[in-house]
C-alpha cells in the first residue's frame, strides 16, 4: 500500500478554513508523519475539469474534484473522506470510476476511514 500523500495548496486552503483545534491537530499530524506532497499538474487539472464538466462535482466545490483527480493521476488506491456532500457518495463513486476508465486511468475507491479499518 502506498503512503498517504496530499496536495499542499488545496490542503492548506481547507485547513485555513477549519476551526480550531481541528486545524492545529491536522497540521500536527502532517508534520508528525512527514506526509509527502503530490503536485496538482496539468494532467490532474484536466481530469478535475472533466469531473466538474460532467456534473460529478459542482463547480464551486472544484477543490473536491482536485483531490480525487490528484489521487487518481498518482495511482493511489483510494480517497478516504468524511465529505458526504461531494466526494463520498454513490454518484461520485460511480461517475469517477466511469470517467477514469474512459480517460485511461484505473477507478479509484472512495471510502470512509471506518471502511479502511
């Protein structure tokens, strides 16, 4: 299994808006485990744009499309999320799998932390 990796810019944006003490705890975990970073490149941008254009993720939540796209492009096995609005829902799971296959990528599993354990 690959080590968990995050995209720094989007994580930083989300953490900036998180309430304390959650923000500090999450930043401490990133530091504690020296979590490496994936870049959000042109390939990831293209895939995230497809997710938005196809109605998988609403435009105003493009950051969620970016999370899934970066994980897909970098060959991760899953996206672990408690975001039941735009990421961890049946429509997103089915449509990202379809789009990923259509675009030449493997489907990515989207699940909750409890499903991982």
